[in-house]
């Protein structure tokens, strides 16, 4: 199904729930706003940073419970990054795996990592290699995250020879994963994992477990950059409103998803992290076939799933695959998807229509 919108008529909130709760803060320091309570359920909001992105939490609980829970959330995210996912921090499992590249004995994996990597390899196979968790040599060569954070001055794209060399070190089909209990990975020499495309999704699933295990919180919306978790309900029974960023004006939304209960929404776009040089935009979603930022007519993709790993992984994969193959992939995984194309067209799966309200007319 196809829809059109005009960039002039856009919704002004990145996450409508923030509006509903009366929070106007865009500050990056830890920050609380909510009503004074007497133990009754109120909406409490917190803004922090972790995993290289802004973390926004809206927690429905008594003020005291919300504050305690929000700190648990931050501890979980910091831990996940430093102990599991970071390729930069020596304390992480991914760092340990990368350091084992080329070693005959491989590297012992935690059960969680073994399952995560198996899911990533499945996604590699189902996307014919468009999603590749072994893209480390290529993503490090481009280093877009760092350039984007530093403003991108003096950025030069890598040479074709360097790109070819880095691409030759990638390919999830060359990973060897063995055993279920006490699993091991054998990473060939020179290969490096990069879990950037699924890290925030993994975090959403962990946060969901944290929420399931407690009794004090009645509802929450937690956003980790482009990946958002909704959970539980609001005291007034109204639905969660999750904004989809307008790639043509990232201070506004092109649509809103209305959701009930637990969902994961992940968005990948060429506007999230990029640098520009000589009029060309170099963004952080890389096409493993070329070793360069993916080129196509997609500006942004949002995936709606019950599962964080699926929503995050598929949003990256669908960006590279484009709407035709991306829609088929989403159907295989039983999830909903919405594409924003470079001419402003919005293409979404039939099931997404139930949740999405977008601007129409041109
Ligand atoms: P974000 O990290 O902003 O949420 P994505 O979920 O789309 O965005 O993931 C982008 C990150 O994934 C990149 O920064 C890089 O680390 C990694 N990546 C880029 N291209 C691919 C790809 N084709 N397959 C797997 N991982 C990728
Ligand atoms: Mg992703």
C-alpha cells in the first residue's frame, strides 16, 4: 500500500508520549520531570546517555519506584555495552571474540551471545548477505560514527583499494559457530564483529525482561536513539504514541504509531549518523556488496515487532534491501514495516496500516 505526505504538514514531536506527559526537555543530562505524588501513579521522565545515544524514559509508577527503576535501566544499558556488545571496550565479550580472530581454539561464548550471533547469521542468510554482522573491517574503515560526532570536517572517503581489502575480510558465512551449551566461535584471521545494527534491539529485549520481573511499574516507554520499547499501559487507558521521524526535517515526525502494550519499534535512516563531503552524504548503513554506504531510494525504514533484535536487525536490513525485498523479509518474520522513500512516498505493509497515521496528499 502506498501513501504520500507533504513535508509542510508534519507533526512536531519525535515521540508524542513526551508531549502527553508535559515534558519539554531536550537536555542530555539526567533530568526528571513529573508531578508530586503521594505514592500514586504518575508519569516520570528521564533523559540520559548510554550506548552512544540519548536514552529517554517515561515511567508510569510512584515517583520513588520510577526513579529506582530508571536507574536500573541505566545500569543495565551500561553493563550490556561494557560487558557484551562494545567492540571498543576490552571488558566486552565482542572485544574478546574479535581478539580471538585467527586463533585455532576460537573463543568460548556465553549462551546469550551464541543465540544472538546465530540470529544474526540467520538474518545474513535470509537477506542474501545484505545484513552482515562481520562488517567490522568495513565500518571501522569508514568510521562514520566518529566523523559524524566530530562534525565531519576534513572527511575523506576511503580509497577503493582499502574498501576492497576490508570487504574481503567480511562474510558471516565464514563464521563458525559450534555447540549449544558451552558454544564456541571461530573467527577467521582479520575478521571483526560489529553488532551496531542490533545492539539497541538486544537492549530493548533485556529491558522488557526487566519490566516483566517487577511489580511497581504499570507502563513505560523507553527510547534508545532509533529503537523504542513500549510496555504496559497508561493510567487513563490511552494508547502509546510513537513518532516516526521525518527524514526531510528531522525535527518533526512524518507519522505516528498508535500502540497498545508491549512493542519494539526500530528506525534506520540515512539522516541518523552521516558526514557530507563534496555534496555527497556518507551515512552509517553500509552495503556489504560494495563496502560503501547503501545507495538506493530509501531514506528511512521503521520496523514494528514484539522482539527488539528483530525490529533493530530488520530495520537495518530493509534499508539496504529496499521496499520490495524488505517487505518480503518483514512478512517472513511476521513483522510490520514502513518505508519513507526519497521522493516522499511512504510504502508500508498492510498490517502497518492498523497502527500508523501518516500525512497524506502532495
Ligand atoms: P543505529 O545504530 O543508529 O540504531 P542501525 O540499527 O541501522 O542504526 O545500525 C547501523 C549500524 O550497524 C552501523 O553503525 C554499523 O555499526 C552497523 N552496520 C552498518 N551496515 C550494516 C549491515 N549491512 N549489516 C550489519 N550491520 C551493519
Ligand atoms: Mg538496526
